[in-house]
C-alpha cells in the first residue's frame, strides 16, 4: 500500500514539474519576444490617425469628423482609457472597432467603446469557438456578442472613411488587414517592421507561421498604399520601400 502511494506521489510530482517547466518556457519566450517589440508612442502620428501605446502593442484611431474608428482595442482597458484622456479623445465617440484578430492584446478595451459596432473576419470565429487554438484548451474570447463578420475583399463605408478588408490568415485563423482610404494599411500581427522593411510575424505567437508568411504576399502589391501600421512594430510612411525586397 505504501509503495503504491509512493509511486502515485512521484507520478504526481513529475506531472507538476512538467507543467511548471512548460509554464516557465512560455513565460520566457513571451518575455523575450515582447521585449524586442517597438510600438509607436501615443499620439497623432499621421494626418487623422492616432496611435495608442499599451505596453508592447498599438491600437489605432482614425478621426472622421467628430467620430473615430478604432483598429483593435489594446491589451489593458485602464491603459487605453488613460491614453485616450491624454489625447482628449472621448471613447463614446468611437463608432466602430475593426479587430485585426481576437488575441487578448487586441481586444481588452472593447467594453470601453460602448457606442461602437464591432467588426472582424468571418474566419476568426474559429478562434472564439475553440475550433482553432494556439495553445491546447485555450480559446480566444471577447466581451461583446454582437459583432459583424467580414469577408475577404469586402468594402465598408463609415462616415467618409472607406475600409477595404484583406484576409491574411496565419497568425490566427481569420487575421485581417484593413486598407483605409486607399493609402493607410493596418496589418495587425501578420508582419513585423524593422528599419522600414517588412519582416515575418513572430513564429512563437502564430497559429500557422507558414501560412502567415504566404499571407504577407497578399499585401505587398497594393498600388495605392503609402503607409503601413503594424500592431507591435510601429509604422512606416514608405510602403514601396518596405515591400520592395519581400520574397514569398
Ligand atoms: Zn498581438
């Protein structure tokens, strides 16, 4: 009896140890990957476009008259709220939020935008239902149940702002880029920007890294784009130079 108990205890200890080691591995990878990210500072960065810095991630706002359209919703609702105050932007004037995807560092401040309609890609629903998961037993979730699903190549007009949707799956099942008023491209997490050049997404955070790489090709031949706004690596005002050397 004692021997059985001993074996059970050793087995239990081994499982705990494995779980701790897996946790430590994820913690280490997460920290080292986010440490090298370089989002833009909070501010009015270009024309009518504002960035909000929330630790290692940016969300963006597009001003359209008295209203705003958000691209993503940050990782911490308190930080987003405080940064909006610095910019003198009333969260009640945000009328739409377009999510590039539903990872937790892109959706946290959704409850703040109570007057906004929420949009994201139809394929992203798989991340919410758990049919697609990056880590076993962990699905994405968002605070709103009323949302509008978008299809590849769909165009929407909100106020005077035109938004063209480009499905760029890989980082998540339904990652989507938004081309706003032809010249501004918001890419979420499907790519990185380093010294003004396109780079791949971060493999550790991808659902399917190879597919994410293939998706980048979809946004390298857009004739009217001038700016790229990434979620974790700032932005560039020289699209042509950024995509020039990209190899599929
Ligand atoms: Zn992200």
